[in-house]
C-alpha cells in the first residue's frame, strides 16, 4: 500500500522525511507499555533462583573470605563448593551462552575464551607441556566465573542485586582494613606493608606505611582500584530514586572508602579516581565539564594526598616500573612475538611482575593473546560508547524501556574506565576481579541491547570490528614501546 502523505510531498520533503525516519529508527523513545526483554538476546530461559543466590555468595567469599574471618573454617573449600554448585544448576543457560551464535552477539565472551586458548598456546609454542596443564587449569577457574556471571545475571533485577552484593561486601572488607590500619583492632589476616619511597637529601631511605587488603587484594595499588570502583557503586545506590531509610549508609561507606584510598598511598589509585570522575561527568555534562573536573580534582588532591600526588616517571617507583615494562617488551621479539614467552614467566624474566596488565599480556601471551585480552575491554568500551551516543542523540528522551539500566550507564562507563586505567600500574590479566568487571559489562550490554526500543545486540563480532581491534591492539603495543623508549632512558 502506498503512503498517501508521501505521495503529496515534494522530492525535497520526502528526502527530509526519510532522514528523520532513519534517525528515529536508530534511537527511538521506548513505549509506555512494559514488554519483557527478548530471551533470544539475553540467552534463553532464566537461570534458577538457587543458582543466583549461590553466585551472590561466591562474590561475598571473594571479598570477605570467611576462612580468614573464622579460623575454624580454614581449609574448607567454601568458594569451590559454592561456584561448582551454582555452575551445575546453570548448565542449561551456560550451554546457550557458549554457542557460536551467542558468541557472535557477545564478542567479549569470545575474547575471554580466546585468552584461555592463548594461555595454552603460550606454553605449547615452547613445548612446555607442564605449563600448558597448570596454566590452563588456573585460568579455566576464572573463565568459569565469567561464564557463570553472564549466564545467571539475565535480568536488570539480578544485575542490581549483584552490584549491591559487591558494593556491600567490598565496603565491609575495606572497613576491616581501615580499622586494622588505624590500630583500633588488630586482625591477624590483614598485613600492611612498609614500602621504600626514595632517598632523602641526607641519604636516608624514605619508607611509607601502606594499607593492604585481604586475599587477592593484598597489593595496595590493587586495593586502591577496587576502592574507586566500589565508590562508584556506592554513589549509584545513593542516587537510587527509590528512597530507603538506610540510604545514608552509602554516604558512610563512601567516607570510609575515601579514608582507605588515602591510606593505600597509591599514586595509581589517585589517577584511577581522576579517570573515573572524568568519564562519569562526560556523558552528563560534556567535555568541558569533564576537563574542568579533572583539573580541579587533580590540583586539589595533589596538595592533599602527599605521596600520592607526587607522580614522577624519571625516578623512584614510577621509573622502576617503566624499566620492568622495557624488559617485557624486549622479550617478545622474533620467535616470541606471536604467542609470547609463556603465561606466568614474566617474574622469571624481569624479577617482578610487569605492573602493567597490557605489557604483561603482550609479553606472556604474545600479540595473539594480548590482542584478545585488550578485546575484552575494547568491546565493552565500544558497547558503552554506543549507548552513550544513542543517549546523547535522543536529546533527553529515554532510550531503554528499563529506566534502571539507563540510569546505570554513566556508572558502568566510569567503573570500566577506572579498571582499565588501574591496569596500567597493575598486572591483573588472569584474576577473577578483572573478569568480574568484564563480565558485569557484558551482562549489562546484553540487557541494555534487549531493552532498547528496537532490541538488538549493542556489539557483535564481524570483520570491521576485528580490524578495529587489531588496529587498536597494535597501536597500543607501539605506543607502549615508544613511551618506554622515551622514559626508560
């Protein structure tokens, strides 16, 4: 049937109408009627509620570590029992998540699985079969966590529940560390560290006492990045339009996190906070506001933060880390360039870890594995960028049927950016917290794509995106090499 309105329009009017129609199809305001999210995008039927509860408990154990809090539980495989129980209860959903059509719609998962292949190939290329077995099994545990997160977090309510669990658990763990650091209570399982911080004019070694976390967060820099990410989650729940009588507790938590960030004496944590602030402000208030916020924040914190505000790449720990990067980048020439020197071999090469996840990944896993590692964050960032662009193009109109998912968007961007920035001073290529950030981003993009007015995957695996990923990966490798050449001396 021919549209009667179009038949009476001039050619210029019809062209203008076609342009408006195309723009509307890209970003269309959601209808008032609530419709369920399409199951074809989020991976089929919902995972059992029991599996979801068990998975929340898995995340609690990551931060609070009950075996350390209660000595009687020491030696019990609490984490393993919880995650395996949740895994077997979610097998139907897991099978759908790892099917190739779903992998093409969620290329982050494809990259995480690719990292597992890269870990195996990094040793197999050197015919080190023992390394293949041990390294692959170690990273497989992390992959199971990621796949389980993506399979279970299949609704906005579950996503919010997971975020709240992480925020509360992490805040409690940091509270214990602050209490111990202040000397109020001495917890045996928390051990802080005294680090060398240069030499005074009199030739005496300067030392600084830095707060550490528990378990996998015993590096002060690692803990500082977690504090920044947790702070963004606390701010998200504090701004929840559903008012709660306990809302003020999020303010208390943010104050404790601020104290903890200063106690870590981490320069990387300070930079991470600046990155998170800039990215959070950017979608709401624009580039000028983001730059102004960064300048004011860095100027103020440089004065207040003491050691953390003194960032020097020509001496001290900053220069020492660049020398570590140089060792790694020098090792991936010739035969090691494609598959690397082998997962876990960096410390044997340079004496310490790289303290840079990207250099670490390129060195141990080669260009193949380093590209896939960067791909986890490239696709996450690309998806979030597209959602922000849609939001800006909508001129204030909602772009998602679920308003809570849309409200979380700037926080998701800030957390991802903070973690990516933090990894510039940390080697965290294979640990669960890194893939928790990646997994939450992937789950959010799945749900956000299903909640758009025209449901569609936000990111996908195709030739164009593969070329972009390879270009960005090689560009980053070259940039790191140039940076090291300039500052290593």
